[in-house]
């Protein structure tokens, strides 16, 4: 005869155990929400008027939804200054189609038309009308479709570099000396520490040192080389951030978001940051390329300032090939020429 099968009784959780489990879950949820809210309270969100950004109808849908372009401005705001120039101007392109972050430097001295102010240096747009006019000026002169921006002051950039533990940079002796001059100035006007670079060569620069390195203008070919240094710092920053444990990203955001003013809302930030969890790479280029310069490469505006005289249509075509057609910077540079301008002040 078969032995009767004993029925197994499910163990019932006592009410106090159930209550404890749910209490712990709720505490975790509230802790996470509190952490997120602590980030949001420091978030400097500033919407742009998208109806007044100079975007042409023919380029509104360029790149569809898998490529997002954001204007990045680095400024040197001192104290309570209301008007500042954009010393660094870049376009950050998040290309989800090709899993790439693309960074395009726009040289600040390019001769462009600024609504209401005639033709002058691109950097003047931010001075005259903040990010709204600066983004509009880029769109109108280069046929871009940018609707978002982010602005970082130099002291904020130093904090962001420090948040990733510094960035590895190869520094020449001339660059070291020039950077140390900038560090001395930064200590006076921006409150950044007098942490001088002690030697030339490959090394990890902290925030103060990296900002000073990126601001060098008088070593090499002025702004041509300065924009390259800025991209070097941004690439090193990107690679350090990419190497971070994704679990640490929220804490990284908490440390860095207070130093960024942007039109990108928190939902979009989280969506764009999702690409960091993929096998993503970074590419960068400079606008204009050497061959986009007209004649001797310089022209003077009505204020007597020397500007870069650029074939804006050709420069725009190269940028679009880089961002939308995924043409490599190396390919675009193959037909480039030497720079006819030795100095830009």
C-alpha cells in the first residue's frame, strides 16, 4: 500500500513580519526619492524660448530622435557679473544610432551675424543675450537645430573634474608655465586653489589645473590650439566618467549638477545619460577646419576686433557630415590645409 502523502502547509508570515518588510521597502523608496529630490533642489533649470531660436523649417527634423544636439558654453563669470562672454563654445551631439558622443568645438572668434548687433565675434552673442541669443546665433549661422544648452562656469568645471578624480593630460613645459600663470589668476578672481603644476609630461590634473590648462591661449597657434586643449580635457573627463561604476552616477550627478545651468530637464538628462551604459565611444572635431577660412583667414568687425573669416556654409556642411552622416574626423581632415593665421588674440 502507498503511504498517504502528507500535505505541505505553506508557512504564513506573521502580521508583524509582513509589516516590517513593507516598512523597510517604504523606507528604501523614501530614501531614494529623498536622494533624487536633494539633486533636483540644486538643479539650475532654465528653459529657452524654442519659438525664437532661429531654426529653419528645413532642418527642424534633422537627425530625427536618435541624435540630440546640445550647445555647451564655458564662461568666466566673476562675482555678480550679469553679462559674460562664452570663452568656450561646443556642440555636444548624443548619437544613439551609432552609440557615440560627438563633440564639436566652435571657435569663439568666428565672424558671424548676431541679431540686433551686426557682424562680430561669435563669443559676443552670449554677452549680448545670454544662452537664448547664443543658441539662436549658432542655429542661424550654421543651419543647426539646437534647442538645448548647458553653461558651466570655470570654477564649476573644476569641481566636475575633481568629482571624477582628475583627468590624465600630457603637458608640455611651455603649457605648464602658461597654465601656472592662469592658476595664479584663478586663485585671485575665482577662488580656485593655488595648486601649481610641478612638472611637464603625462600626469593627472586636478580641477584647478585642468581648467588652467584648457584656458591657455598663448602657447601654439592661439585659439586653434586652445580649442584642442578644451577637447582634450572633455575627452579625458568623458573617459573617466565612462569608467565609473554606474551605481555611482547618481552621486556624481549630486556633486556636479549644482554647477551647471541648463535648459535640459531632469527627465531628458536621465534619458541622455542612458547612452553611458552602452558600448559608447567619443569623437571630436573643430569648426572651422583650416580649409574653411576665407582669404588670409581674418577680417575686422565694426569695433576693430580681429575675427576669423569663415566660409560658414562649408563649415556647416562639414559639421553635418560629422554628426548626421557619421563621417569620421580623420576623413574630414584628410583634405585640410595648413592654418594661414599664425596668431589670434
